[in-house]
C-alpha cells in the first residue's frame, strides 16, 4: 500500500503533537494535499530556494523542515515576495511542505536531545518541565458503558503516563438526576421522576492540548445526552515533553577541551562563550536554537556549561557573578549548528516508521550566515 502525506503527518504528530507547539508558532502542513502519495521525501532545517531546487532534482513529493516557511502573514504568492514565491514554486512543482518546529523542540528525543547526543552527553533528561500542561478528567458513566468510555478515552490519548497507556482509576457510586422536559435520557423519561443510577467515576490524566479530542471521544462513547464530568488543573510535570536537555560527559574535562568538543561536533570553528578555560565541565545543559531564556534553569540544575544559540551581548552578562567572574560556562556555537542534528533524527525516525518512502537529508547548508575565521587569531577575549 502506498504511503500518503497524511500517513507522514500522522506519524510525525505521534512523536511531536502540534498541540504541544508554542501558541505563536505555525507548525503542520504548509503546502500540499494530504491525500497524495509520497515515495520520496527531503528533510531540511529551513525551506530555501536551494532546498526546493534539490527537491526537484531528486524528485521528491514532500519536504519536511524544522523552521516554518509561513510564519508572518503572507499576502501574495508572487516573485517579489521571497516567502510567497517559495510557496508558489512548491505548489507549481506539486511538492508538499510540512513544518515541525517548537513541537519537536519540546518532544522527547527531539531537537535538544539530538544536540545533547552530538556532544556525547549521557543520562539525558529534560532540562525543564512544561508547566500547567496536564488536567485530570473525571467522568461519571453507567457501569454498562464504562469499558467503552475508558477505551475511547485511551484511544484519544488520555491516561498516558511515562511508558504506560490506558491508565485510569475507577470508583463506584450512585448518580442521581431528574430528566426535565426536552431531555432525552438514557434512563427514565423526560419530565419524569428523580432517577438513581449505579455509576462509575473514571479518572484519567490528559495533556491540556489534547483535551478537545479527548472530550469529543468521551461524548461519542457515553450513552447520556448530557455528560457529567469535571476537569481539574494538575500541578505535576508533564513528562512526555519538556524544555532543553541536560546530561553528563562520560568524564570531566576543562572548558578549553569542551569548547573544542563543541566546535568539532557542531562543525563551527568559532564558538562564542563566557567562562574560565580551566574550569571543570561535566554536567552540561543544552537547548537547540534560541534558548538563552532558559539559562537560569541550567544554573539551577547545577550545569557546569550551557550550550544554546542566539545569546545576546547582554545575556552573556547574566552568566557572571557580582565580582564579574563566570557562574557557569555559557557557550553559543550558532543557531543552525545547534539544530542541524534535527535533520538526522527526522531522517532516522521517518526511515524507521515509514520505510517504504525514500527519506533524504538535504545536501544544502541552509544557514544564511557564515563564519569568517582569521588564521592569526586564536581566542579573542584572552586579555
Ligand atoms: Zn531554530
């Protein structure tokens, strides 16, 4: 059976649900008809004219990028609008585009886990949790329909805890109600007497972003026209997604060696940093892309170094103590460099899950920025 673009979307969103993306983001299918077949795909960090040419030359039906093509509103698909023109050319070439951005940033084994792996970190965990992401759903169901409702809730993604699914808790009791005129009760009659029914209270944990589909699944499986349920916000962390990553090097090394490691692993000869070159690095926090806002999280977790990108001049000051010495090494090897492994993990994941499609990693370096390294300079901040 052929693989459709929708099959690709479904498998990607199993790993990185679109609902877990930031509210300002624009993830998902940007161009294309999900019912079309795909036999060859191309993975790139960014959608650029060079990537489009590459896609056309190797004959793909789908491009998957990390960064969204359509981010700010586009008001025309004409040659004088760089983003709109790319959209037009994709459509003309019959090539679909799917973007998996901040939902892959926060996914387990996503962007930051890939970066941590590239730097040789072990025991990789999330650096921070995504707060206020979980709710508890308690629904009251007559015993006859309890299994059907439980099954439906689980299918919609409720009750997933760590490596377990279909997690729920059930207690029994008596539900009472009086059907008013105009109702269509499962038990009793409209305008009739007070009814007492043996009901079960089923409790499940639900990620907040998944609530609409879980509530719909609950209503579809429930026999009542008016379903009684409660929602409670939960304080505990949502463990299936999180911010950045933290881990340890197999053995400690001085910052000078760690910088060489970063430079080599991420293929950037110039790495900006704050830190003492002799300081000992073992515990390392990372965040692929622009992650300077999580610097204090890295300090709180006791990281010796934090590797992220797009660190501004003033952000670098925040890594200093009141005497001007470094509290933690802060390392910026570049946005593209900290996220490039995303191409590898996407190719690996899709090749495993949808092996009938020929998945290709782009040969194009999509970063618009290059680094000039002058041969006679070493570290420019030695004095
Ligand atoms: Zn990025």
